[in-house]
C-alpha cells in the first residue's frame, strides 16, 4: 500500500516548529513495508487543505493527516476532510462524555467550543486520545483511507503507536526490516565506491549510504512476507558489507554512537580512559559521560586551553611549547602522556588544534589538529586537516579521537 | 511573493531524519514577508520530483529545493530540475577548481563521481558551498524561480543565510522584522502569564512565546514597508517585555546562547572562568569553548567524575565526601573553591548531581544537582531538582551553571 502524509498547521509553514510528526509516521510506515512517495505540509486553510487532499488521493491509497483537531477556530481539519469524503459530522457520545469528564476532573470550566472535538465524521472509526481531549479518526472512503491524528507530538505519538499501528498492520502485506551499520574512517565517496558494486542493480535487499558529520551510515533494508524471511535476506548482504568495510564499521543501529561503542569496549575490558583536550574543549569528556555507566571507565579529564595549564596540569615541557607550538605533534604526545599519568588511566587521548574561525596561519591553518594517544605499548600522534565550521571541526576531531580509543581496544579483542 | 519548499531525499520519506531544513527556510521566508502555502517532501526519484515541481510551479512564484546535489548516483536533483526548466548542465570551472582543491588539501584521492557536483544548469547563479563540495544554484526560469540548496543542514544553513537571504531580500515587497529575546530563570507558564496581557489582542507587532529545553524565547515581530518603520513598531513592545522580565532576559537573537553572553561579559570585564564538573562531564567547558575567542577568558577546566579525583585535583576533603557524599552542597562548595585555586581563575563553578537514569535513591533522586560558585566575595551553592532524561538534566544544569556566572558578572555592570 502507498500512503501520503499531510501535516496541517500554519506554525509549520512559518517555521516555528519542526515536523517530527512526519518523521515518526514515515518511520512506522516504512517499518510496515508501506511506501511513502510524498509528504505535504499545508496551513490551517480549508481550500488549500482540500486541494492537498485531492492531489494526495489521486496518487495514494491512504492518507495520514496530523493537526487541526483541537477546539480553536483555526482547527478545521475534521470538517474539511469530512466534506472532502462527502460525510456529515455527528456527535460521538463516548468522546463527549470523556471530554466533559476531563474538564470536571481538573476542576476547570469547559468553554463551549471544546464540544466540537466530539463531533466526528459519520461512520468513522474513532481513535482515543489517551492524554488530551481531541480524538482522532479513520475514514474508509472510496477516495482513500484517511487517518486523522492530532498535531501535538505528545498526543500524536501514542495514538499512532497504540491505535493506528494495529490497524495498519492488518493492511500490510509485507514486512520491512532494516539494519543500520555505522562507519567511520572511510571518506564519503571512497566508502561508497567500495560498496558500489552492491548498490548497483539492487532490488531486495537494498543498501543506501548516508553521510553524517564526519561519519557514514549504511542502511540495509529487506522486504519479505515475514520478519524471519526478511532477516534471512539481510544476512548475506550484511556480511558482504562488513567484509568490504572491515573494522571501519564501528556500531550497528539507528541510535548507536561512537561513544557508546567506546564505553562498551572499555567496560568489557575493565579499562579506563582520560582526555587532555585543547581545541575540543570538553567535548570528548561530554560525549563519554553522555553514556549511562561511563563512571566505570572514566574518572576524570582535563581541559587545558592555555599553554600555562598544559605545562602545569599535564607536564608538557616549556621547551616543547616554545619550539614546536601548542598545535604540534610533540605537544599532543606530551599532553596524552601527562594526562595518562595524572589520571592514572589505561588510555589517554589528547587533542590540540585550531578550530577557527580565527587563529589560523599559512603554516598552521584552521582545521589543523593533532591527536595523541598513549596506552600500554602505544604512544603516537596523528595529524588531521579538517574542513568546516568551528563546530564541525570540533565534532569531527572528537570522532577521530574516540575512534583512536576504539581501534586500540579492538586490538585486544582480536588477540 | 509566494514560495514553496520541496525537500528531496528518500531518507526523509523513510523517517530516518527530521526535516529541519524546511523549518529553517520557512522561518527565513516568513521573516521576509513571503508566503509559504505548501511544502512537499519527495524521494530521490526523477519522475516524482518532476511531478512535484510541476504542481509547485503551478501554485507558486518561487521554489526552494534541498537535497540531491551530492556526488552519489542517488543525487539527481540538479539534472531533474535543469530538465524541468529546459536547460543543459555544463561544467562550472570555478566550482570544479574548488572541488579538486578541497581533495588535494586533505591529501585524499578524488573519486571521479565527485566531478558531477561542478556541472551546473546553464545560465544559473551559482551559490558557493562554504564548507563542502556541492554548490547550490538559482535558476530564474519562466516556470518559476528555483533555488537549489544542498541537503545536509550544516551546508544548507550557511548557504541560505549568506547567499540566498540577500537574493530574497531584493524580491521582498514588505519587510518583517523579528527580534528574539532569550529568557532564563522564569518558569514557562509564569513568564507567559506575565506577558499575557501583551499577547492578547495583538496584531502588529506580535509577540510569541516558545519554550525550549530549560529556557524560553519570545519572538517579537513587526511588518512594515521599511526596516526602520518595522523597528519603530518593535521598540516600545520590546521595552515593555524587558520591563516585565528584567534580568531574566539574557540575550537577543535567534542564535544567541547563554555561553555567548557569558564569554562576552567575561571578556568585557577581563575575567576568567573555570569549571569543576561531575555530572555534566565536560558539557560546561564544551559550551564555553564553542565560542570563538573563549581562550581569552578560559584557561582550563576539570572533569572530576570519581571521588578520588575530586580529592586529588580539587582538594575536596575526604571527610566531606564521606559525611555528605559527592552529591551535596558541601562537596559542590569545596569543588568550586578548589577549582578556582587550581586554575587561578576569577570565577569557578562546580556541578555535582545525579543525571540518571540509574544512581538515584529516595534521599538523592535522579535530577538532584548542586551547583557551587566561588568568586571574589562570593561562595555559595544552589540546589536543583530537575526532571527529564539524562541529556535534559545535563543540559538544564549547564544553563543554571552558566546563568550563575552571568548573574555574578552583571552585578559588576550595575555597580
């Protein structure tokens, strides 16, 4: 089946909010193997909404709308959609009762306009709103199946998952399973070329590359009649991709992160990490401590922005700073050695660089970064030349630094 | 003028990402007094994109697209749009040179498919991509003015503000001027109630409140024929709002941040700050060092996660930790005193708390946080009880901590 999403709300067109509803609905539809070719945003305007419905019904089997179900004068979705389907709205007694109950329970006076929330298109399936007053509805009309959901995400999401999902599952004739592989250390196009042979002529399963700040994601997707059949299709593709990309694949899953992988490996191996940060200014420590349980593998960290503090806290020698400068391989090396000692940690990573926008010179341009790593039997530095804004340079640097820790730790795994 | 936005990308239809680009573009168009009646999302599919272009060009004077300008085979926007306008794509020499330069600078091999990014529709205005390889374009065709922007927000946003905005400003027939006041330290509804009298019956100028994580934003907007006329309308409203909210207004502007205000005040007063972070784990230092020039007022900072390190680095007494625990007013006080001394800073702020999801007890629940501040003639702590996820608790804590620094600094201003 082929669905379209119509998000209704002038606040979306004014850019006052971001459309997370469309994302959440798309995700569910994709998971259920339903195709979404278009999504549209339209304001709280009956003519333009009718036009959008006309176009969508001409292209899709089903339409999911969000917004415009509330009590205010602007909320016109239900009336407009009912008219589009040639239906009248009639009072839904159960919803009316619930509405009155909610106000009574809160000891609040109910303004009369609230009652219009209980007027529903005749013959529709009413969807309960667990948290607030506006119910949703499903209309199975000749033009299309139209599912109306409220606009506030806190009301839309539970209704989508609890009421709409079971309804859609019955309509779905196939399952889609996806697996996301997160990749670091291969440039966007280089990585793609490597898996290009897999991407060409793909039908089912498919593989789609996606570049994020400093890293890549490959989404493997299979469509089948059952979950286990879809998983069976995915497996050989995943193996091939992993073979090509090797240990550049650092994690699996949509929400996985480099810091999560690093904390997991550290905890498994009972090791601790510390950082000596200059240009990332605390970003590395912040990332590690995002992960619950990081206190098991992280005791402390140093943000040494000034040269003085690099000497005082990390014991970087004055001569090194004088002869090579703060942004140098030598300083990076002394910083991580000093941090490892001060923190009594197993692995120490240092970062020193020029994040910009100011501070660059022809010899040491913005984007020049040195990363140092010090561990048992390892003491080395790496030079990076990064592009982008201050934020992007700091973000990418932190990925390189965490990846250095990861690579050191997986060495132990393969021993 | 009337614009439509077409966001191109299968990842949007699959719900893999949320469409922040449409929000950012809508915001700009609204600010310039341009109407947006529809926005559409369509996949990386030439037929469906052509259909979307046809519909949009029939309804709007201008179209802004995002996505599909990159080097991969999926990136088909430029070719499809050029064909829609009856134009050929030809190599844009300057973009080609820049492309090759970027790869050379990074010492990376350039896969051939990258060159297609420099093929531009004939006669178009080329929009520079400050940070990456894919340029954008403006086509002034009979069907519509079409502005093509890249998909990744980190590339789209600077192009929108630096290149597209001045172009659109010339087209606009009325001006909308907005001023955003950022507010911290007033609860959402309390602040709103205070300005409620201003919000009611407003027409021009208007005021709209927005709640963000831990803070609030009030957007004041006026529409007029000229900028100065719009500014003249805004001024008395701004004065009223500032009168009501007092020093809870910490900054002006969309992209302003608490850390920016703090760095500005510190630099103005020639002072330095340092942090002793436990549960925020580097977030405070990271925020301060986000701001270019922060090295003038920030030398170093300490992330002391373990008790041992609180003693060793900050000199917190073993007895304090034993008797009151790490999450206590006493520990917070000793942490900031120790950090101030160690860093030789003018102001030191400490943070210790339970960010969750684990680690809470009935006496010390998740969300309990102590903030300490130590400066000339000031040594105090504050207890917070915060709600939300680990991330939200850390984020809110960092705002409270930075706000404590701000309030200490503005005391000097009013002297």
